[in-house]
């Protein structure tokens, strides 16, 4: 069986176990659940997909979290509709409506009274929204159920008319932050500069973030698109191509890192401080040796990148970085033991080198 399928099925098995555990824990504690996406206080997750459907979470590979169609209804109408309300009722009964809830940061265990208050007092989330301008991606990562999600999307990319409608809705609800990505790579969209220009023009003070594998961040127009952002993270999971391809199976270190460094040069040539440019490095047991991280820090510093962000994950399970838990190297980097992330500011960039 393909490793990608093994990783996906393992994730499903784990989520089923976690769902059972959380429901039992809530029952024993006399508690139920509520969802911050559905009550309007979410810090993340509510997603507009490439076919204008709305999902309640950023990991909606199978469409189970799809709440409605934004091309037909407003966000208020979708969040007031039967599907969203059914989710709220299920949560208030102490059960998780979909498997993705088991790993969702927006899930809270609360009293029955609080759950009922949230059911009746919800509003459209105004802190954050994800916009998936395209579902296309070239990496084929091990933990990504690419065939399943591609089969769910009726349309691969948003049109400029779609973007205009989204920009208006963002303005209407005074949404503070847009993450311009989800299950695809935003720079695979040929119109990404025009898309971001529309959102920025309608919402000049909004915080716009994105994440990319860097493979397609390779033209001046795409660099100009990046300059419309407040932060861009480029995901490269290793310090050479063989290491990167153990997870990002179609990845290419030289290409992605070269594009990343070229973006830094382009931004600096215009004497700009934004976007903040970050190297996202997911830790696995094949890329987490101290010497590898030291090499990554050296490369990032020489390139002039603003931050190196180390991210620990348990997916796929056989790739778990045990050094994250046991090595003094990570403790000496002042890692917050309660956090999944470790951010390393790079002083060379701070000095303008």
C-alpha cells in the first residue's frame, strides 16, 4: 500500500480513538462541547474553499465539515442553516459531529448551560478566515489525502469575481486576519497577484498571511503578490532534496530555497520590512538532528530570512521526532514545552545583512 494511504488511514484510526476518548471524558466530567467557529470566537479554521464551499475546519479532506455554498448564500445564512445548527446540537449533546473535531483547536469542553448560550448567541467569526484560492499543489505530502480532497472540489481555483465577493464579505464583518491558503499552494494560481490586490484594496488594514512550499514562487509578479502580504511562510522540511522528499514527496530543496532567498532579495531591494519571511521546517525523525538544524539556521541567516519556525508533528506516526521531547539541544533553544512550535529569530536579518 502507498505510504500516503497508510498515513491517511492511520490518521483516521487515531481520530476515531481520540473522538471516543473525548466523548467519554466529557460524559464522566458532566460536560458537553462547543465550537468556536460555530459560536463566532474562532482564532482560526473557518475556510472558504476553492469551489466557494464553506468548511468549519482546515482539515476537511472528505467534505464532512462542509456547511454550505458561499456562491449561493452569505456567511450569516450558512452559519444559521440546518447543517451548522445540527453540529451545534450534536456538540451540546456531548458528541463530536465529525472526526476532524477530535483534533480541532476550536473545540471546547463546557457546561450544558454554556453550550446552550453559544447555540443561541453565535455570530460570524471576525478574528480570522482561511481563503483557499486554489486546491492545486505540487508537493504530494505524506499526510495529505490529495485524491480525496481533489474529488471533493467542484472547482480547482477561485475566480476574480469570487475573490471580489469574498473581499466584500471580509470588509462587511471586519474580519481581522486572512490566511490565504488551505489545502493547496496559493502561488499555483496564475492570478494570485490580482487576487491579493482585490482583497488588499477592499481591506487595506487587514492582516494577510500565507504559506507555500515555494516551488512556484518564481516570477516577479508573484514576488509582487508576496509584497501585499504581512507574513509568508515557506515550508521546506529539510536541508537537501532527498531529506525534503521523505515527506514532501515532489519537493525540491534547491528550487524552493532558491525562490525563498530570491524573495528576500526582492523585498530588501525595495527597502521594505514586509512581508515577514519565515522558513517553516516540520520536524521528523529523519530531519531533526542538531547538526541539521544548525545547518538550517546557518543557511537561513546567510539568506537573510527573518525567522526559522520549527514545528513538531505526530503525522505520520512513524516520522515522529523523539528528539523534540528528549534532546537537550531543543531545550537549550528555549523551547516552550507546551507548544508545538519553536520560533528562532535570525539576528543577521534583524541587522539588515
